[in-house]
C-alpha cells in the first residue's frame, strides 16, 4: 500500500464531490424556500439517463446537458405544482418523484443499457501544473464543471446572504407570512427556487453520467447518492460553501470501496465495504442531531409546511 | 378637521365599507376618516370588526362594497403592497418579523427600491437615523429573535416608516406592552403626528386610548356606533357605545375563602439551558378563591403553569395538589392528585383540533385497553345542552368550532368531566373570544370558584385579572414581584410591577 | 392568480362527500394510465392493446390474478408498515430494508427452529422472527427519532442500502450460514419443510403462486384496522399525530409512542419478508431485491390514504401492474417492466394532487371588482 493511492482517492473524492455539491446546492435552494424535495435520487437518475440517451443519438455533450437540465425543470415543476399549488404532502410527493423517476429512467434507459458512454467529460489540461506533487492531482486534475461548481457554490452563497432576492428567499423559508405581508409572492419565490434546485439536481446526474459512471445501468448508476446529498444539506447547515467540505468528506467514503477493490486490499468483503458510505452518512446525521449541534445548525424554520394565507 | 379653516381633504376616507366572511358581516357600511397629523382611534370589543376595517384600509382585505379616498382621490387597494405605495402601512398585533434576521434586515425586507446587492452599512445607517428621529431606541444589528415584544414592535414601526408610510395603522399595539412601554409608544406616536403623519390606533382598551386620541370612533358588531372628539370623551359613554348597553362596574366580591389550602407552591425554581426561568415562586391557592397572576407575556407565566401541571420538572422546590406532592409526578400524577389545566393554546394543546368533542373528552380520562366512547358521547350531549355549545354535533372536529365554543368544550372537560379535580389552572381563558363568550367563560370560572375549587388564573389581560381574582399577583422575570388582595388591588402599582419597577 | 378574470377559490370542506373517497382514487388511476399511455405511444407500443394485455395478465386470467395475489402478499405488509408510520407523521421509508431483514430472520428461524416443530407452530414462529428482525432493523432510527429527533426519513433510507448489501454479503460475499453449502452456485440455504406452506389451488388442480400467507396478510390488515380504531393505543397515536402538544399535555409518553410506532411499522415490513420465506422462496433470496416491494409499499399506503383495509385493495392493484408488466416484458413485443413502476409513481402523484379536492371545495369564480 503506498500513500499515493490515498492521495489519488482523495483527488477522486474531490471529483465525485461535484455531483454531491451540485445536488445539495439544488436541495439547499429548494429547502431555503421552505420546500423539501426528497426526490433528489429520482432527479439524478432522470438527468443521467436523459443525458445519456440524447448524447447517444446526437453525440453532442452540450445538447445532452441542456436536455437533462430541462428534464429536471419539468420534474421539479411537477413537485412544485403538487406541493405549492395543490398543497400535497411534500414528503410523500418527494418519494413519489423518487419512485416515478426510478421507473421512468429504467424505462427510458432500457435500450441503451450497458452501452459505453457516447461522450466523456474529461479533466482540463493544465500542462505541467498537473504534475506538481499532491497539488497537481488534488487541485489541477478536474474537469471544467468541477471548477464551475465551486464557483457556483460561492456565487450562491453570495446570492443568499448579500443580495435582495437572497434575503427574500431566506425570509420565505423562515417566515412566509412576513414575506406575504410585505407583498412578496411566497408561491412565486418557492416555484422559482424549487425549479432552479431541480435543474441543478438533474444536471448533477448528467455530470455524473459523463464524468464518473462507466455505463448506464438501471440499478447501480446513482446508488443512493441523492440521499447522501440530502444528508449533506443538513451537514452543511443549509449554507452553499459548507457543502463543498462536506461533499469531499462524503465523496471520500464513496470512493474508498473502489480504491480498496482496485488495490485488491481485502480487509473486509466488498459487500461489507459497500455499506461504508451509508453508515458514515448515518453516523454524521446522528452527530448532527445532538441538541448542541442542532442549535448551531439553523434549518429553515417552516421547512416542509405549505403556506396558506390566513384569511380568517 | 384640526387644520382649521383650510379645505384640506382628509388623509384617508373610507365610505360605506362592507366586508363579509363566511357566516359574518365583519364590516357593515362603515364610514371612517383620518386627517393629517391626527390620531384616530378605532375602539371596540373583540370581534367588533375594527381589525377587519384596519385590514381593509391597508389593502390586506378587499371589501365587497365601499370606497376609499386618499387625500381626496379615489384609490383601489388589492394588496398591502398597494397600500404601501399609497403610504399606508399596518403594524399587526402579531408581528410579522423574521426572527433570525437582524433589525436592519427585517426593516428592508421586501423593500422595492433596494439595490440587488445589499449595502449593509448604508442600510444600517438609514435605519439608525429613523430610530433617532422618532424616538425608537434600537440597534440595527441586533437579532430580532432576541428582542422583547416592545422592541419588536418598534422594529415594525421603523419598517413602516422606512417604507415611507404617512399613515400608520396600529392594531392593538399595547396588548403585549407593560404600562411604561405604552408610555414610550405614545411618545413615538406623538413624534409621528408632529411630523404630519396620521395614526389609526386600533384598541379595545378603553382607559389608555383616551389620552392619546384626537378622535375616537367606536364599533360594535360590524357597525360604527359613535364617534367623539378629544375633550368630549367620557369613559362611561364610550363603554356603553362599545358594549351596547349600560355598564355596571361590579365591585369586587369580598367573600372570604376558606382556609383549606388545596394548591401550594413553595420555593420553586426552574432553569432551562442555564437560564433562570422561575425564581423562588411561593404561592397558595385555597378552596373557593381565584388567584390571578398577571404580567407581560414571556415573564415565565407559561412555565409556571407547566410546572404546576406536572409538564415541567422544577430544579428545586415543591408543588402539592390536595396534599400530594406533584412536582416530580408528571402530568398524569398531577391529574391524579386532583388537578385540572386549561392551557392558553386551546386548539393545539388543550384540544386535539381534528378530533371530535367525544374524543377530546376522553383525553384526560383514565382509559382501559379499549376506549369507552359511549359514555363520552352521552357526556358530550349533556354538555352541549347545559353549556349551550354551538356545534353541528358531538362528532364534529373541534377545530370547526368557534373560539368560544371550543373553550367551553375545554372548560367542560376540565371543570366537570374530570372527577374530583379540585385545583384548576387556567391560562388566558378569554383571549381572542367575543364579548358573549367572555362572559360565559367568566361565569363558568366564578361558578367553579363558588363550588369550592382553588383556581390559579394566569392572564396577560389585566382587566380580566382585576375583575375575577380574589388575590392578584404580578410575575416579572420569573419572580412574583407583587401580591395584593383583589379588593385593594391598585392598578398603578400593578402596572409598575409588571414593568419591573416595583420596589 | 387571476386568469381571464377568474380565480380559483378553495374552501375547506366541513365533511367529505363519500363519493369522492371512491372517485379520487379511480381518477388517479385513470390519469396515470393516460400518462403511461403517452410513454408507451412514444416508445412505439400501442397503449390500448398494451393495457388490455396488462389487464388480462395482471388481473382477469386465472394465473394472472393468482400471481398477483402472491405478489401482493408481502406488499400488503409493507403497505401496512408505511401506513402505520405515516399516519403518525413518521415518514419511515425503510420498508425495503426491514423486509430484507424479515427474510433473513425468518430464514434463520426456518433453518434453526422449524425442524423440531409442527408446521402449525413453525410458520408462526418464522413469521414472528421475521417481525422481530424487521423491528430490530428500525430500532436505531426509532431510538434516534424519539431521543434526538433525528429525521427518520434519511436514516431509515440509508439502512435500506446497508440491508441490501447485507443480503448480498450472505449470498454472494460469503459462504456462511445462509448460503447453500451443497452447491457452488451462490444461492440461499433452504429452510425446513415444516416452515413452508403449500400454494392455494382455489379448488382446481392447478399450482398457483398464491400462498395462504395472503389470507394471513388480509387478517392482519383487518385486525390492525379494528384495533387502531377502538384501542387506547390507537387513540393515543391519533391524538399524537393530530397534535403532539395535546398528547404531551395529556401526559402521553411521546418517546414511547414514536418509537413503538416505528418498531411496529418495522415489524409489519419484516413479516412481509418472512411471508416470502414461508411462501415462494424458502430461503434468503436475492430475487426479492429486484422487485422493490418496500418502496412500492409506500405508494400503496399513500394511495390507500393510510387506511389499513384500503391497503389490501391498493396492494392488489399494484401487484397486478407488476405481474401484468412482467408478462408484457416476456411477450413478443417486449415492453420494459419499468412501465409498471412508471404507472405506480404516476398513480401516487395524481392521488396526491387529488387530496386537495378531497379536502377542499374548489370552485372557479369570476373575480369581482374590489372597490366598486
């Protein structure tokens, strides 16, 4: 075992974290507006499969990414219509999105199952910079979207905390009645952010497809990454920048089983090691729900509750 | 008009406003106007329609009929935002603030002319200048969740002023304030009228509005029943206009209670997360008396009630109910010892809102493996007849009942259905009820008192405490700072104690 | 929102007309069929013909309906499990994993205990062990929820993935207790014959895929319905679900209520897994991992509006989609089985939207001018 393996695992973790960051940024935007979308897993799958199918028939990465973003928009619009418009239970609606998205992605992906990726997102070429020890693979070994994702996290952080619509968004999750009384439209703010969030989630799936997955397979493409992204939102205490750190941590746990397998290190059977990311996520969730941690977290106050204007 | 001689149109005129809600006409052809620089008070009992009128004036409600004129020109308001663009703003009784935001963030939230990127320093400066101009001491950087009720109200007022309000509607602004804080509010109101702004003061507290108002308009049952100018205001006359009949101010009964101590609280001390909530509380409740505990909201009233009810365990001290120590016995233990509890939050704590009256009567009974709903059904039918509870039937969910009828269900259970309960805690028993219901609830409490129960009544409504209690206490920052017999209760001293100014 | 001078107005209903209790689910299914039809048409399958095939293969033919009832058996259990938790506002979505554990626990009992017992005792023992294992699998999330308030949604879900890998470990990753030692082919060790029930023949000489466990599942659903209606436990959970503050006020123990509801929910899903052992499988069978009966249980529960008796009907409906879908996949013009899952998801989405109409009277009104 050489230390290089762990360095590469770490670099891989940073790369895989891109999906987690994108998905959890989407969830943060959604939840900050007071709506929970548990359908992340379904969104990821749908983004991945539609991207794959479009790329397969057109060979155009950009078109594929665009279509998968649009799919995310449509799916999250369904969630928004159900939960904001029809005031359906957000949790059940989110689960329905998971089930619906899983089924539909299998249906759509059936013809392309097992085919190799038609296009691949490759790391940028930084020339000699990539050869710098440690810094090379960790900082300069990634593709364009990974860097853009970091920028996006910073941008969203600025948006949330330093801009007028960000202020309104935070208020909508905490005190929708206040926003309503100010003449803001709670429904419009929620619609916009649920949809923007959905677009990010499904883009996360498409990116994963083209940058990380080997092929589309119906069962194992996302493997619960969507759920880990949801746990990550809590871990990041609904702050975009903190999602990066958490995503790298979770990305590491996702990557370790692969490294162990690739290096044929068999401390434990692979099926046991495969439980590792979920158990770590669970442990983190538990640590975050101690009363002390809870005080520091600050979830949007009225998360998950439909807003109905009180007219006697 | 106070601006004598000049033919200036009033700042706002409402003509023939009618607003209906399912089953009620909240405003019935109401006329109302307010001039520049004037304080015009809307006075009326709960449910008289004054808050509805204020909501119409600020654009929150759209009336079915009627007309609004702003400075002589007709306007149409479809939302509070329209109201704001006309310079009309309302400060609601329940503050609409974001607890996690700072004062400055709350003030600018939703403001139209705000730049896309927030310039916090400039905003804070602007907020500070408004607070200074109108005598509203506030730190723009303070987090609203940590402010007192009075300070939060100031935030609401600053917010309205920041948005350029020329006409402010204050809905029950003194409800949550201790008397000295009311004085501060009045100073601000005067500063605003001096600056040419108009203030509409919505209140049901007769006593305090006489001083501040230039005019008082009284409403009852959705209609205007009269209007008086400063100087002509006669408290008795106003009270009659409010209630619609002659008022007899009943002298406090001087029946001496028996000496049986049924409830005793000694040296109770409660902490939560390191903060002291209740300090050294000593209190006795005797058979046949009502002990009234008053105070400004948030001074430990609720915690006191919960400690006695067994829902919270004090760190030190003892509570005994009918001789049985209950401070460690939990809610069930306290009930078994003979305690009944009517919490402030009727639907949501005292009653399960989606459950029927029958199921709610079962709540505090001892239940076997199978729940006996048959006898509860008979009991409900009895209560519906005796207490004249208006409900479609005993199986209707309690949330469909009006506040007064829900309270009757709750009182029926706690006073009569629970066998052997001799000690009763009631919290704000008439909050939000209309006049008729208030009388019915007070009558029930008096009846229970005369039947020899010991009643601990915790209420922020000083009038209620003064009319019902045989002994009056004031709770301030978790301590009992004043205790007086009901007959010689001195309003002035009580007010000072509520504000923490007692010696 | 005002469109063409008209506005949608909603009023809370005081009472729900009983006709709507039927109309809303039926319409949900119809709308879902339309959505599925669009996807079928887009992928070149004739919708109506496909649906007729689905109907025949899922519900109306002898083997269709008996296959469906067999598949519905564990689904009733996971549906009950989800309904039991969801009606308490506890959103446990761990039915999938709890069902696997029920299968593992049931198999353990079937191998270790059943040999010495007659079938009449061995089967209940296996089912009970399944229930206990399912409950044990939710014990940690239940404890966390009741003690620390940790969201049960994510914790139960994460454990599904752990359970899935656990089954894989027993069969593919190791050669331990649950692995059949007699073959090199990775498959589970079979339980004692005493722990198995033979399929129902429905008065024919045909061998069906419906087992007597279906009857047990139905009895379970009906008795749960009745017990929760009349018992004190049912009463306390109803109060708690409606208003936790009221429950606390009345001295109910919220820690006990929350954790016991989650444990019972886990037990119900576990029984479903054990029924799979007693019935068709007879061993730890990774085949169960492919069907997603746990997740489908959530859909079934939501469609049944958490009513335990309605869960039976919803489960049969859903199982039929699945068996019908299986037959379609195997037909000459194969339709991916995923169409069944698409239909399930769509039914749930429409049923959710339909809730609004059940709770509110929705009318479209002409907007009157505010100030005349």
